[in-house]
C-alpha cells in the first residue's frame, strides 16, 4: 500500500511541476504539453545515460517506470472515470439524431481499420525482416485503431468545431474505446491459441482468461456478450443511481453515488466479463441527461460538474504523463524504429478508409458536414488506451516491434495531429456550422 501511495504521490508532483512548466514556457494545450514535457525529460535521461553509463541513471528510471502496471491503472480504473466524465456532457438528443454515423464509425469503421492495419502491418513487418504472425498483426490493428476520447473532446470544444461534426467525433471516440477493447480481447485470445501460443491466453489482461473465444463463432459470441452485456450493465447501474438521486438535494451524497457508480460498474463488468468502458459510457450519458434534468437541483448540477471536471483533469494529467514516460518500456532497436515510422502513414490511410466507407460509400451519414472525412481522419487521435493494450500483450515473436510501433504512432498522433487539427477544423466552410 505504501508503494502505491508513493507512486501516486511522485506522479502527481511531477505532473504539477511539468504542468507549471508548460503553462509558463511551452504554452501548449495542457495534455499535449504535459506529455511532451515528460517525453523530453525521458529522452534527456536516455541521452545522459548513454553518455555516462556508469551512473546507472537509465536503469534506475526504467525500473521505476516499468514497475508501474500501466495496463491495470488505465483499464481497471482510470479509463472508466475518464469515459464517464466525458459522457456526462454528451447531449442524448444530439447523439440519437446522429446515431447512425456515430455507431457505424465506432463499429464498422473500427473493424475496417483493424483489418487494413492488420494486413498492412503483416506485409510491412515481413518486408523489414520482422516476422510477426497475421493473428498478432490483427491484434495490433485492434489496439491502434481506437481514438482517444479525452484529447478529441478537449480539442473539439477549444477550436469551436461545427456542432454536427463535434457530436460525431465525440460520440465515436467515446464508444469505439469500448468496442476496441472487446475486439482486442477476442483477437488476442484467438492469436494466443493459434500456432505455438496455446499457453498465452490473456488471463489477467482484459479479464477474459479461460473465457476467451475459440473460432469465428466463438469470436462473434464473445464480442456480442461483451458489448451487449456492457450496455445492459450501464443502463441498469445508471438507472438505479438515477432512482437514488431522485428526491435528494444533497450534492455531496449525489456525487458519492456517481463515483460509486463508476467503481461499481467497473468491478461488476470484470466479474461478469462484459465491457466496463461501454457500461461507464452508457451510465454517464444516462446520468448526464435524464439524471441531470430530472433528478438534480441546480446546486447539485454545479457541484457535480466541478468535481467531475477536476477528476477528468487530474486523471488526464497522470495518463499523459505516463504516456510520455513509457518510452522506457519501448525497444528502440533500429529495425523496430524504422518499422514504426513506416507504419504511421499506413495507419493514417487505414483511418481515412475506415471513415470514408461508412460515411460516404454506405451513406450512413445522411447530413455530412463539409470536411467531415478530413476532420474525422486527422482528428482520430490515438492515446493511452493503445499504449496500455500494447503493454498488456503476452510474449511472442515481434512483441517489441508492435510496442515500438504503437508508441511511435501515439506520440505522432498526440503531438503532430493534436497540434494541427485546429487548423483543419477552422478550414471548414461556415456553412458547416449550421
């Protein structure tokens, strides 16, 4: 327990110091500045360690960073709170109005992206002399396809994106994390039981273990159980808390109920082997809409927003700080770095196709905003969930290359795409703001 407290204390102190550095010197968006500062500090440590190997500085920091279970920290807690906080401010009427493009991007688009990246990376890794089986390349496609809801939501609001476009981007980013985690678990269980990996079921990483699927029928059943179960759990938990809030005018108690809801949903989701992220998104939308309108006084609404805004910013700071520090867990061998750089354009192309097919070919978006494909493509920022899923992978041939490619893509996405998406959105014609 002391070790956990010490780790949290150090992370918060470092986040506070780097946050001040960013505010006074870098002046970048908070999360991007924090991650960039942590990444810069990490690179400086690696350079110093290379110049003075006798100091053992790199090994000490690497030991401390790799001692943090990033996967468990994010998937068993932080992600649920972050998704719930984001879902609290999603207007249900807007979401229902744009349900077809939102759900198609989060599901059909995710499947297309996973397949394209999986196949493309299989040939790319092979061409560079890095043998990775096709099943594990598809696993890579699943973990690198989801967009980061936290970065996306913040940027959409800060640059004044057209309302229709903001709903689609935010809605997709909230839901596709849940879909991606389920797809990742299903593909990993399949990959782990294929070839010579029969002993590598993802037990302890994703909550599946012996409950992993077998065969395509098993994959489909597994996917439907996790997704459907997560949605039903979120509806049930959210509705029970909504009933508990009705008739109350006790902001502290109602805030406690909302926090208990997130923690309870996460606990029961892992016990029942259903999707915790989807449960928290659904519950957040229910509490943020029906609960806000029919079960809260103005005083409670204001208090709830203040508390969850702080929780959101706090966890954001820790998450992006950890992403910057996780470079110590990455294998920087030259072939892996070359492969990572080569895969970034291919991943962007897969994102473009996965957006274009549902919105243009299938015509599921009946009112496409001008520039929607362009913004959805460049605004599909990757984040901590991809890094966490990559770190959770079992040992297999090529794991280091997958982790390096994942980290490089996330860093490129957050820094390059995150700092330029505002220009892309501002370039949309005024007619798109209707």
